[in-house]
C-alpha cells in the first residue's frame, strides 16, 4: 500500500489549500544553424520522377475539384525552381549542345580535338580508305598499303583541319555555337527545313540566331589547304568552287542524322555515333573528290 504524505500543517492552519504543482512548459529546441555542406537540402533536384510528376498532376486535379488532399507515401513533386537547370548528363551536354551555359574557347578547342580523335571517326576513315583503294588501285594514292596509308593520312588531315577552323577557331572568334541544335518536338517537314537551314544559319553563344560562319568560311579554307597535299587534284578556281558547293550541298546529310537518328535509336537501340560518323565521313569524301 502506497504511503500517504501528511499535509503541511502551516497551510492547514491558514486555511489555504495546498498549491497544485503545475507542470513546467517544455523548453524550446535550440536553434542551431545547419552547417554548410552537411545535410543541407539541395534546392536543385537531381532528377525528376515520372511517378512523382503524375502524383502532382492528380493532386492538382483534386485541389481544383475541391477535394481534400491526404498525405500518402509518395509526396507530390515540387515544381523545379527557375534558378535550377534540369539534371542532365554533362558529357552529353558538352558533345550535343550547351543547355546550361555556352562553351568557352577552350571547351570548343577540346570539342574539336575530341571529334578528331574519336574512335568511330578513325574506324570510318580506315574503312573508307580501304574501300577506296580496293575498288581503284590506280588512283592518285597508289595501290596496296602505301596508297592506303596516304589515303588515311589525307583524310585525317582534312578532318583535323575542318575541326580546327570550324569547331574551334572561327566559332571562337565570332562567338558561334559549334553544335547542331535539334528540334525533336516539331513536325517532320519543319525539322527537315531546320536541318537544311542550319548549314548557313545557326545560333551564337548567347542563343541568338546568326549566320553559320563556321561552315561558310571553313569550307573554302579547307579546300585551299587541301590543294597543298591531296594528290591528283585540280587546283583551278572553277574546280575549287565546285568542291565547296558540293560540300555545302551535302552538309545537311550530317544534320539529318543528328536530327532524326536519336529518335530511331530509342526504338531499335543502336549506337547513334557509329552511323553518324560513317555517313559524315562518306559525305566529306564525296565532297573532296
């Protein structure tokens, strides 16, 4: 049996009831600032979840209908902040087009170097040289392995020259974006026209449209430099003008590949860069003859 404590006699003598002990309020939690870089929420989400986006859409429909929103295990997705760019693969951004920031001249030079030493570019050059020498052993390059080596050397030199002037030097001087910009959401006729137009009209580093100085200036420069080392080539002005015109006329082929092949690759799971390099190299070879 629990012991009962006697009442305070002083309180009983005065007729004052004993004071009831009130519970003390809980102390507030200390406000400690969150250290920078430790468990701080990232205002920019890494990636968006399609399921969260669908939940957000359904939640918005319920709110519009006047229904109460019940918290569930899957929270509705918060809209992305305008200061936060969407998450993306930075390597894809670097090679396919700047979605967050324009390329610096150093990055344009690195892009030109990467395009030149790309393994698929080497495969297409070697394959094209082998087919050319095998089909015509009496060409200006000569038969056998010496002719094959000369053909490969010429193709590599032309490719490096074009990348240097088009992707790096001219694009850096005129502040031009050297990438091709796709229009995946447009209609097919509009995308076809866009691919043709970008041969002569592209956009600058600031995103504004501008003439494609890289193509327009690098084509005659590359042709004149090729006259110094390409064997069996006509170097007169009409022949040079014809080669430049053919090169600009066949330039949309590579743009067509860049525009439509990613859509096809998502369905049949092929490597886009392989076919793009092959078609690009074939177009360059046809224009240089």
